C-alpha cells in the first residue's frame, strides 16, 4: 500500500492492534520504528500504537502513555521541531 503513495507518511497510528507487549515489540514495518504504544494487560484485544518513519530523528521525541484499561487507551509522541512542538495522539 505504501508504494502507491508518492511519499511515505511520517507517522502511522493504529488502534485495536490486538497485540501483547512482546508481540508489538517484535513487529517489523519496513521504513518505520515503533514510537509509542499501549497494549492491554487484563482484557483481550485492544491496543494503540504509533509508528514513526525512520527519517524522523528520535532524539527529538518524547513518548507519552495514558490508559484506563476498560474505557480509554491513548498513546502519543511529542515531536520537538525547530520552532514548535507537535503532539500526535492515537486514541481509542
């Protein structure tokens, strides 16, 4: 699918990935690195994650996580750019 786009997206946000922490840690997506994620621990399914394009400088990124296991799942990255900070959140 990414080969159909003229330029690869900088971020890919996924919800309901249904993976456990060790599974998401070993998930490989060409050209991308796992930036932030949340995996459910007591309920099945769910989960949110953000993959960042490998061209993004990871030293300029802060990772944020928040969850209420049954009601809300959020993961986010804070990108520190030259003049602005941008926060991208993946919410389910």
